């Protein structure tokens, strides 16, 4: 291989140094901007009459000893901005169907029983670290949809975000019109979460984590 002329090497080095200097001068938000979490439909079954118990434990309703049916999951994550900084004071709401596929909604009148021990809806306000946490169940398929959990996030001074979380490996994902309607593959992938065993956790069988990036 012929030797590269020293002048060309020097020119490439100068260009490289100049490029690095230009990158260093850019605002941090431009260098490390995270991809915003895609917006998804609110859906028809946001609770029209929210339960009296609206805490972050959806598998045990206040005053009841029996737990909800399904695979109990420790669901957690952070709410951050596009610089990766935690968003404090964000209200995170989740809702989903029970293990039988019924929502806590007056218009869900399908002929399947509703689990009376599943809260169906919960809320949590993030602290200074931006973290949220729920105890719920691994979502199950709903007619025409892949298993999913609805999220709504409201933070001071920001536009509310509504989105949905999906289960990695669920065969219904390939046919779900709403999930596959997200045009950016990376953004679509960010909505799909692994549900893994939670050894040593006496309160849950599984764990899952979703980071929510507010624009």
C-alpha cells in the first residue's frame, strides 16, 4: 500500500481537530438529545369512573385481602427530558385490562367476567429523581390488540404525553396496528419492554422498566 502523503495526514488531523472543537462548542442538548417517547392513542377505555383506590398498587384493592389474577409485576422507570435530566413532580397514570381482558369502564360490556380484585388504574407522582413505580400485572392480549399498558404523563410546564407500553416477545406485536403505526423503528422499539423474573422480590413475580422521555 502506498504511503499517505504527510500533507494529507496533517490536513486530515486538522479537520478532525476542528470537527471535535465544533462538536464541543455545541449545546449539550444538541449533542445528547434523547429520542422522545412516541405519542399513542388514549384509547376508548380510560376509566370513566376511576376507582376509589387510586394508588400505585393495582393488584390489591384497599379493604380486600385477595390479590388480582395474573402475573404480578414490579413496573418502574424514570421520567426524563431529552437531556436525560429527571423530571420531578410528573403525574404518571397507568390503566390496563385485567387478566380476563376486561377494562374498568362502563362501555366494556364483553361477556367475560371482570376481576373484582384488580384496581385497573393507578397513579404516582415522581420525586426529584424522576422515578415512578407500580405493582400491576403483566398485560394480556385484548381483542384486536397486543398486550399493552396505557400511560399518561403530566408534568408542570409541559404538554401532557399519552403513550402505551408493549411486551417484548408477544406474538401479537407484529400485527398490532397502533404499535406498527410508529414510523421510526427506534422509537417503536423504545415502547417494547422485557418482562423478566424478579428473584428475591416477595411482592412480584416479574419486573419491567420503561423510561419515558418528554419532549
